[in-house]
């Protein structure tokens, strides 16, 4: 039996087609796809929507398959989708009204435009690229999970990492440079709203949001993230993490020139250019030779301890140079971009309060929590590392348990915390149970949980001692945490200087 899981019209480039499409997701045996394809073609004839059979994309999923086909008219696409649904369930196609054509309105960026995708590091990389452009004197707008920004000022608050954010950015008047954070959800549910970009960046691919919208494996997730590389101009650049095979091989899918970045100076990166770290300095090799400065002089890297931010700096520097920003501006930007609440809110923001270092960060999955705690551990001398962690409920059980295990494995004291506004169809009890299950595997018998980010911060400050490092993963109470820290006499801190301070 054919069961329609989802059928939708995508307004732009997406994981299956380079432009607008209808995507049909079916649960059922693979050998039924031929019959479903015939139904799609018959429905196209009914509504007068041209669909060449050889342009239908078919790919398997864990419990069925996906069919996707390109479209050019929104009205006909909607009618075709409705007719396909009806005919697959052996019902008469619904009547539809003829009318004027409704072409899809994809944006053709009129300024240098960079799109960033990946699992972790997207927002920091987006902010760093924007900072490079602003340092070069370009009026810059960017979209991210935090909102839409123009020259450092918030224009619209909210998650704008999808096509709406791109449209809002490119609608800004007198714009000189555009940076678009591009998340998985928008690519799957709506497609991109731009027809092309000058530069595409993919930071990494890790297990996150699996089990959602038919994406159940890291390999399938990589397919989604690779959407941005397929729309790069032929004379543009695709900036890829050479240390990750799934990302490195995205170069084969892009018409753009290859620019790799690597923490480990990967010789396997057969691109035109490579940005890496040699002898403690960020360098570019290939058809150009550039020295962008010492890693230790780049505040976002926390003295080189934050390997995840070293990687983000490599990605951002590569993208900025690829987009035509002068090397001197990129060097200056890397020296002046700090992980503080002004330039990088919610990403490794450090505060000192009552002799303790508090780190606020939006780590939201196992990998990001691991990198956060490994870096925090570098700032602990002979004292203790505390963590209160949580995430949204739309992660699979393995991620929630993995975060619990990681917290116990890397910190001296670990506590789950509730995020009531991010349960996403789970209950607080379910979330706690998964975190505690992972903690138990790591050998913890503690079952204490905090009911909010603010409560967690207050308790960790109260229970810890001077010199300790406290990590809070934030999502919904960042302003409240900052205000409480200020009320307690706290102030923003340079983590490197804090770690080096006597006593």
C-alpha cells in the first residue's frame, strides 16, 4: 500500500533539485516507485503541468522513497501536488482554477553573497565572515538563527536561517555584502530563495536532527547540507572542511572552484587552495601564499584552545578571501573578533563572577557539547569544571543520551537542565530520563536536574568555589543570565587572561 508521508512545493534549490520542485515522500516498498511515478505523470497531464519523465529524481529512504521533480509555476505546482495526492489514493483530482502564471521569484544576489551550511559552527562562521566584510568597509547584512542584522544592528529577531532570512537580507537598501546562514530545516521544507551564491561554506556534518523529515543517517544529512554547494557560480568558490570525508567529497557536486580548510594540514585536499594552521599560524597555500597571523592572536580561538573556533576561523577567512575581501581586512578582522555578547552572543561568552569563570554557550548536540567542555577543561588548572546542559526535544534519543554521557565524562560535576520552551513534542520527564540514562552509562548515579537555565547558573555559582569553571548551555534565558551575572557584580572576561591570572 502506498502511504504519502509528505508532499510539498519547494520554492527554490533544495536537496533534490537545483531549483523549485514538488517533493513527494512515500512510505512503502521500493518496487512500487514505478507505479507512483506513472501516477505523477498522469496527474501532470490532468492539470497541464509539463513534467519530463527523465527529470524526476527518485531516491530511497529508510522506509520508502522520495520523488522530486522541477517546476516553474507555483499555481500549477500546487495543483499537480493536489492531483497526485488524490490519484494515489484513487480519488478524483480536485478541480482547480486556471489563471495567470505564478512564476517562482528566486533572488539573484546583486552583491557578493556567501551561504553557510553545516551542523555546528554556522552562526559563528556567519558572524566572522560578516565581521571581515565590515572591517573592509562594506555595508553588510547577514541572517542567522538569532535574526537578521545590518552592520551590527538587529533588524529582525528570531530564527532567520531559512529562505525568509535570505530574502530579508537581500532586500536591504544600499547593501555591499550578504552572508546567509542556511539551516537544514529550511532546505528540506522550503528550499533556498536564491538562485546562486558567489561562495558556499560547509563547516561539518554530525549526527543532529536525525529521524526528522526522512533524514535518518549522517550521509542523508550531508546530502541536505550540500544543497548550498550546488548553486555556487562556476567562477565562485566552494569552501569545505577537508578533515571530514562527507564534506570534502561535496566538491564533486559543485561547479565552483575548490577551497579547502583543515586543522590538520590535510594533504589529501586536492583543491586549488587550502587554509590551514602551520607552526601556530593561519596560512593559505595553493595558487596564493598568505599568512593571516598567529592563532593565539585571534580571540575567538581562546588562545588556540578552542579547536572548533580555530576551524570556524579557517572557514570564515577562506570564504571572506574567496568573496574578494582584501587579505589585510581579513587579518584585522581575525584579530578583533571576540566571542563576547556584542559580536557573538551565546557562543563561548565568558563572565567572571565571585572568582569563577562562567561560560555561556548554545551547544545543542553531543559534538558541540564535547568541543565546549574540552575547551573549558583547558581553562581549569587545579580547580573543578561544572556543567549544566540541555537541548531541544527534536533531537533523537541517542543525541540526548550522548550529551549526558559526554557531560559526565568531561566535567567534574554534571546536571541536566530543563528548557521548557524547546520541548518540541516531548515532556520534561522524557528529556530528563534520556539525559540521565546517558549519564548512568558514564558511571553517574546522580539524578538531580535544574528546572531552568537561570536556576542552574545560580546553583552552580553557589555550590562551586573560587577558581572553578562553570558551563551553562543556553537557549531561552540568555538575557536573564546576563542580567543576573551583572547584578552579582560579574563582568565579561577574557578566558585566556582569566586562566593566566595568578591565584
